[in-house]
C-alpha cells in the first residue's frame, strides 16, 4: 500500500523535472532569456519604427534645434533602459520617448536610464564624442544598439537587416558616453512610465 501511494508522488516529481529541462522554459513557466545579454540578439535600427511604433503624443521635432541645456550620461552596458526613441523631421536624429521607471537592483542595466535621470524629450547629441544630432535615425540606433531585449523580434530584426543591406553602423563601444540636449521651447507630451510598469503592459 505504501509503494502504491509513493508512485503518484514520484510521477509528479518526474513530470516537474521534465518541464524544468524543456528548452526556453524558466521558473513559473516564463520564457527563459527574456533579459538576455545584449550581444545575443541584435538590437538595431532596421525597421525600429515598426517594432516601436509611434504614439499619438509624439510631436514632430528638428534634431538640429536641440541647442538647449545638455546632460552627459555614462552607460556601462546595454540595454540602458530607454524603451523607445523617435526620429526627427526628415528621419534625422533621435529623441528619447520612454524610459523604464525603476531600477530593480544595483547595477541593473535596464535601470541605467532611470538612475541617470534621462527624460523624454531629450535629443541624442553625441555618442562617445561623435556628433550624431543630425545623423540618419537608423544610424543612431545602430550606434546605440540599445533596444530592450524582446525575443519576439529576433527573426524580424535579422530579416530587416538583410533587407536594408546590413547595419548602418557598428555599435559604439561600452562604456558609452552620451550627451543629450534639449530643444528650447519644445513641449514634450509623452508618457512617464511608473515604477510598476512591466513589458507585459505594452
């Protein structure tokens, strides 16, 4: 009788072990690798706007007009925690639109933007000393290589790179020194993400 009672328990343990060993599964059945190393999946400018679609609150801007206050930020590694950028008029330059609203632990790469006080409406002025204020948006995105990891995009990104004939630029070396600039008189209307924001909310 004792042996018969142990068999269902043994079967449950074996089933749990098999589930844990299945590829792509992590704890609580969530896909493993969601916070993958930034070198595993290319996060580039190719079709960035299709993946990070514009919002109604995005207002047109001229990146060359970002002649206001500047802020220097150093990012140790990718991703920085800046969720979305938008191009300026003519597809030139890049403006920060959304920043993850928390840092989950000390050294969290996806909390770097939040910890540094990066704000929506800031234009990327220089990357490691290189002036990119009026560069092609896709070139700036390739230099930043900063798109927050999402395994759903790995195949579409690869196809987009192939379609456009390769990357527009190689990723800038990290740690990365970025200077952001403001546009005098520009009224940014985007969303400030709170500390309870999660990728699943999108």
